[in-house]
């Protein structure tokens, strides 16, 4: 009986727990070195010239443990964005908008994203968004349409942003893939920039070999990074692994983001990278969240803040 | 020939005597062979079957997977959600390598004799 009760009450309990407050850490990047400080110390944010927010891995269509309501947790994430003191200039979604690339999943995601009060929304696909059609539906709905391959770049307040696609034409036994065409474009795209230009690169799968046995990496990312090393400040934002991992390599700092849907295990912890089902409903919000990035004018540094759902 | 099939059956099914006897008495092509998709891997990773066999994959993960032939020798599955199945009948002898198109580190082989 007890089991039956808790099961029927699961969703209500889950939503109630989503209201609990979470904690966050502000990450400041200075010369490629991260400095952490509590989220409530707002002094460092006053010199920001603009901010943007990253969300990832919404997996609309997923309906199992530990999160039977992925639309609800995405909505909570968007509400957190809307609660920011300063409206973010734009939002980056780093892929896996949907779980199975179904039209109705894209419809739901698209509708929910209208709730985000941000200047613009930019997307790159995850492998879950390109099933069956090599991303045709994703690119039709969410693509920037700058190039046939789907990759793109834009400038904002002196910083250069590059959206890369690394989830198509994957080879048996391999990791994520950028392809020769995209690498040639990237090399050319970066060629005209001064080394002082802050560069932000975003893509779904990690652009460094985070944990290859679980497919957490990109086969030809080394070539892409070779084009980026001359820059004084490079930030690489990825999703895919549903948790925060960070790495500093020279002037390049790598971050992966939390999911808005469900967490995955730490690298190598357990038999595979499936949903972390052991997370209890009352604890789930601590594993989900958004990332807020502020561009600090002095030195062109980026301050990166991760916030869990509240 | 019978000896070869029997040996293959033992390898594929890990010595399950009952299933093997059934395969031996039934004509090739009537008994489907099973591949489980579990913990981001195919089990068994290599499956040896007689020509005409129907192979059924069952997704035991809560993550989606997509069965994809390396070299497009057989049709790809749609996205397999948890507990979904996908079946292919292999009529011609040969080695059929396959992988999951969204988790390409997952690889397997069907050897058709």
C-alpha cells in the first residue's frame, strides 16, 4: 500500500520539491584560470557589458525516472532566466532539445522557449535531434541557415560566437565529428579576427576527450582547437553529459552544462551514461539548471555562473 | 553443415541447451535470434546465425538507440525508445557490422553463414 501511495503522489511530490531553493557558484575566468565565489556576491557583475544564458539537454519526450515531467523542469529553468536582474542578451541551447526528434517534441520545445524573455535564441542540435533525417527538421525550425552544414557564427559586443555541429555523420566506433568541411569553414571564420577578440565556441558534444569510452568527446576537435590557441580568451560551452565538468587548457576553458531534464552519472561511474535513476524527486532540482555568462569589460573576461533549479 | 550451425548456436546463446535444441530441429529462418541493447552495449556483441534468420534487437536501456548498418547493408531502425524492438531478416551470408548512430561507440556484428 505504501508503495502505491507514493507512486500516485509522485508527480505532486516532484513538483513541490521543485520549489526548494538551490545554491549556485559564480565562476570568473581570468587569463584562463577560474575563480569561484558565491552567487549572492553581485559586485563583480556590475562591470558586465552584456550577459547571455546557456541551457542544454531538455530531452522533450523523455518520460521516465528520474524525471517524468521534462517540460515542467524546462519551464522552471526558463523562469529562472526571466528572474535574472539583467535581461540576457540571448540564449544558447546546446542541443538535445528533444528525446526522439519527433515533430510533436519539437513543437513542445518551440512553444516553451517562447516563454524565455531574452533578446534572441540560438540552437545547435544534439544527436537526439537528428534521428532519421540528419537534422532536416531541426535545421528547418531552429537553424541559423548561414551554411548548408548548419554551423554559424555571430558577433556581439566585440565577442565572437561560433555554433558548431558535431552530431552528424558519426562513424561506427567513433565519437562526435566536426568534418573537414566544417573545420575549413571554422579556420576561415576565425582567420580575420585579432587575437584579443574573446571567442565563445558552443556545440553539443564535448570538444575535448572528456570520457571517450562513453562517447564523451569529438574525434576531430583537436584540429578545431589548433585554430583557437592564438586567442587570449576562448570559452567552449558544451552539453551532452548532463553535468558540469570544467577544464582549462592554456587560454581555452571548457565547460559542460547541466541538463534541464535529468542528470547522468559522473564519468565512468557505473555501466553506462544513462539517466541517473537513483536521484530522488526531492533532490532532482539540484542536478538541473541554467548557466548565466556575463561579459566583463575589463580584460574581456567572461564570468560564468551555474544555477540549479529553485 | 549441421555441425557448423550447432557450433554457432552454442557460441551465440552461451550454451543454452534448450534453445539450441529448438534451433536444431526447426528449419533456419523460423526462430528469431535476440540481441539485447543494455548499458550502452549490444549483447551478444557478435552473433552468428544461419542465412534466413530473423534477428530481433530489444532496447533494455532507458536511453534511445538507433540500429544502423555500417555501409548501409540493411535498413536502419527508427529511434528505439525503452523496450522498443527492431527486427531484420538476414537472407544472404556475410558479415554485417552495425552501430548505434547516436552513440557510435556502441558497435556489434551479425555473422550470417
